[in-house]
């Protein structure tokens, strides 16, 4: 488990998994806001992860669960992206 001010990331190694697909789930709690706000956060996370797969080496034999925190709504996309890139680098 890794946590920062934007997200909490749970991860674990999977056995018998093909290393071609990224196994990742995004969760936003109802406390964060209405469906529009929650979906905006999920879109941001998906976009960040698409870039992360291309730019940094992410272990594909792991399963990831990304739980968003309310601070994601009020911050800039680039700040969130840089922080998440650092967290996924630490997972190695």
C-alpha cells in the first residue's frame, strides 16, 4: 500500500497472469461528490495511467487498486500526474 495526498494505491503480485495487459481499477467514494465529479476524477486517473504505461516502466504482473481522495478535484492535472508518476516509480 502506498498513500499520498491524492490517492491510495494498493498493489500485489498476481500468479499466472499474462504480462501484456495492465490490471488496474479506479475507485471514487460517494463522499467525494456527485457522479459528475466522481467520473471526472476517474477520467483524469485513466488519462494519467495511459501516459504512465508509455513513459515509465510499470510492473504488468501486479494488480493495482487506485482509490481517489477528495483533494484530486481542486488540484491541477500536472501536479497530480507528477505525484502519481513518482508513486508508481517507487512500487518497483
